[in-house]
C-alpha cells in the first residue's frame, strides 16, 4: 500500500511538472479512464472514456454560462427598473425610505441600508456609524467594496438575521455633510468576487445625484 501511494504521488507530481504531457502524447488519452459523478454531491461514480468526460464537462460549462447570462440579464433589468422608479420620486425622505424598505425585494437581496457618520441619517431609517469606523470605506470617493461582511464595522448589527456578503458604495458626502455610503447585504455569497459591481456602482451614482438634486430643491 505504501509503495502504491508513493507511485501515485510520483505520477501526480510528474503530471504537475509536465502540464503539456497529454498534449504531446494524445494517443494515451484514448486508453485512459476518467471518473464522472452522476450528480453534484452524489456518491454514485461512473468510469467513462476521456471523450465522454470532455463532453460532460463541456455540457456543464455551457449550462453555467447560460445560467450566468440569464442571471446577469435579470439583474440588469431589475437595476434599470429601480433606477426608473427612484428618479420619479421627488421627496428626499421618500427616496431614502424607498432604498431601505422597497429596494431589497425589487432587486432580490436581503437588505439595503444608508450608512453615515451623520446622526441625521437615523430619522430616514439609516444607520449611524462613527466617522473613524467608516473612513477606510469612504476615503476613496469612487470606492465599491464587494466582499464578506466585516463584522467589526457593525453595519448590519441592528438586523435580526446575519448578513454574509455585502456591497458598499460610497455616495456624495454633501448629502449629509458627512461620509456616507449605501450598503447592500445578502445572507448568501452573491457579493463576493465583484460580480455585478458595474451595475451596483451605476445605481449608486444615479441615486447619489438624485439625492443631491432633491435636497437642494427642498432647501430653497
């Protein structure tokens, strides 16, 4: 058994050290067999030829591409739809309440919050966090952070459920005369790997400009 394991390790190491081995010796692929699980997380294992293994792998890859394209289309459609809705809102408080109350369901996330180091944000349903805690996020005016939640900041502490991933988008600090950003949260990993960052940034930019316009009108 020890000798067999050692040989397997040597073969694995040889193939890793020679990634073009099968390119230079393609005839060997016809003689080899490859494992193929019937379903994801299934213990049922079939042994198939390299040709069948490649065909199955390509089918899985194609399915993922189609699924991702479908999801991207739906996300883009949803974002464009909510942008049209927010630009029809002409009251500052209603606009901010829309972000907190209605936006999550509209775009299929668990929560969206307005976070600021100005306590004024609280009366609009937003989250107040001290300046020193959010300066790293807002110091770059074009920042968008998409990652697992940093629990030390405390953005989602007021929620009754746990948020796993978030997208944080800096908006114009003149809205509250203090560093401010939008926080989109999900119980899942949807905001990891920067997927959809362009769409989220676009929405945040439109929201920020519309906020400034409405507030300037109301202050006249």
